[in-house]
């Protein structure tokens, strides 16, 4: 079995070899037979701790590094299947679940799965209180009470209980989220520093039972995953290398010439050009990603004025962006629930109307011209979308000062309120309408990490309505409540919902059995062959 140090040396050696042999010449190269090389941007990565990681790169890695008690079926996110638990049952009180653990499950260290690992993993996630903690908070779990909510029953059984007024089916949905991943408590506890629950170490390491482990991670350069020798279902390939390639043109060349097996985040023009190229294929994957403008309502009185939010809705060239700019990579969508989720609102009441936007601003006494700081990811398609918005907003006297930045820095500014306006995307954490509703329509007092908090939008009444929706047991009534919430936020909120994504991934025709699902975490490398 490879030790952590030996895995890191092997990962570094593989990465160095690939970096030295990769070329942008016309000569056709070939990646190693036992390695999958993925060209994309990984600049957004903040932490590979499943209790903290909340960015696209990290979320996409978790199903390959960790398992949960239960998980969404990779081909149908509506179905929940066993993970580290072989079975489960709901308590008669309607507020508890008992799980039987897989007696054969092991972590990459070789340690056997224990109830103590489940207790440690879920309680540490709540106590760390990082960005995704609000998901488990939905159960009423708080740092001071979670220890009594997650308990070992015997050597093969754990029981979870909660105080929130929600049923077992919703609790199961929450437990499919990456934050519910189970870590090897023995390994992580040995890495604890200053009471951080091992968070500092897990930012760049892994301690899971998934098909892969982190062999090495160099920020802004590469993430190297190595096959987990203790995995119950061993992966087909030995290594997966996610190379950070910020330039989308370079990504195209790498996959076209054979220096990469997969390329993500290419522009519409590049996708179109590659569709007719021999040796590659384009995979179109429906996505639950919602693209929106996030306005900091606390930045200044202008941005906090609902009239500004309303005017912004008429300054987006929705069809131009979706049809002409992105060409199939996104569709116009103006609600916080993506199509495919129960109750998703699909009407599109807003269109580009500069005159109407000008009138709304004038009637509200908002004087123009006005300059707005607009921070965006230094990657496509975000830069192209930002430039389109800059052009259309300018026609109404609003100058968007585009400030590109590394994704991790943009995330940090957004979460700390150090921005005026930004272009963001949201991806559901679990397959239930409340996943998005809790992000956009809950913020009673800025005590939870939600998109509404990042917008500085305190909404106690909408919070009550959202909490009522998640408690509703009648399925039809519950759908109606979420539809009502969507329409309220669609009409007036510091969010301008614009698009729903459709991921287009370019693969070498040698790549087989690559699977990617509707949710962002549903990226799987374990069955891939070449």
C-alpha cells in the first residue's frame, strides 16, 4: 500500500512528466494509458475538505474521494441508493433515521469503517461551520447540539435524529450532499492543529473511502488523484490528473492534440470547431447550474434600492447571451429552481428593454451615470457574459467596471461582502427544491451562510415562508409554495436569474464510460477506461 508520502512523490513525478512532454506543436501526443488527464481551470479550489469545499472543482472531486452513508444514483439524481450504509429505516417519531453500515467498507488508509467515523464526520462538519454547513443546519443541527443528534448504537449501527420540523425523506436528501461525506476519523484526528478538526490538513489531502485519494495538489497547477487500493470497487485507471489550464485556447489544443483526454469550459466557438475534428467527441450534459447576477444590497444606497434590481432585469440581453454568445451551452432561465426540479418556474417575463430600465431608474430618483464594480471569474464563459452585460447596462447609464480575478479570490470577496456586483452560478447541493430555496430565500439575521446573506438581504418573512415550504407534507402544496417563492424573488430581489447551464465536455474518442450527472458533484472517474 502506498503511504501518503509515496503517493505524493508518484503524483509529482507523473505531473512533471506530463508538463515536460505536453506540447503545443502540431505533433499528436498521447497521454499515459493508465492515466486520465483533464484540462480545465482549477483556480476556484479553496479546500478539498468536504466540510468546507463549495466550489466547482472541489465539489466535482468529492464523489471520487469520499462516500456518504447514502448517495444519489449517478444516472438518476432523484433516486437514493446505498453508500457506506447498506440499509436504513425511519423512526416512528418521524425525526430519526437508523443506518446499518457496510461491514466490509474501508478507508484508503486500510482502516475499517466504524460508527465513530460517522459521528466524527457529521459533527465536525457542523462544528466547523464553513460555507456548506447550512445544509446540515436544516436538520436543526448546531455546534452545541449536534453531538446528541449523531450517535453510535452498536459496532455496526448509527442513529441520526433532528429537531427541525422536517421528515425522513428530506433528511435523506440532505445526506446525499458532499458535506455529509464520511472521513477516516483516526487519520484526521491525528492531523488536528489548534482545534481545527483537521481542516488545515484536509484542505489539500483526503481521508476517504472513495475510488481515489489525493496524491498531490499544487494550487493553480494540478490536482493528482491516485487509485485507492482499499476501495471496494477499484477504479479502472490508476491516476486522474486535473491540470490547471486557465487559457481556454490552450485547453482546446491539449485535447485536440492528445495531450489531454478531457477538456472542460471551452467556448462555444471552440466547441463548434471541435465537433468535426477526428479523435474527439463532444458530450452535452444537462446541468442544474443557475447563472445569475448577485448585487450587494449593502454596498451603497443605489445598489440597495429595489428599483435598481428591477432595472437590471431589463438590461440583460438574455436571448443574445444564450443563443448568439453561448450557442447551446445555456438556456434562458429566470428562476432560482432549475428545470428538472419539482416546481421549477419556467416563464421568462424579462427581456432586454433599455428604455424601460431608464424609466425605472428615473422614477426612483437614481441618477445616472453610475459606476459599479463588477467582479467576475477570469474564465469563460463568465468574461464573455460580463462583456455583454457591460454593453447593455451602459446604454442605461450604468458603467460596469469589470474586474476579473482568480475564482477563489472572487468567492472570498463575495462571501465577505467586499464587492458591489458579481456574476455567479449556483448548483444544488441535493435533489430537492429546498436546496436552492434555502440559499436564496433564507436570511433572517445573517447567521447562516446563504446567497441572501452574501447579498446583504435580510428577509425574515421570506425565511418563514421558505421554512414553511420545507415542512409541508402535501407534495402538491409544497410545489405551489416553492413556485410562489420563485415568483417573488423573480420579481424583486438582489438576484437577477439569467440562465441554466448545459455542460459541454470534450473527450478523446479513446475515453469510455465517463459519467456526469445533473448535479455538480455527479462527476465520476471510477469507471473510465481508455
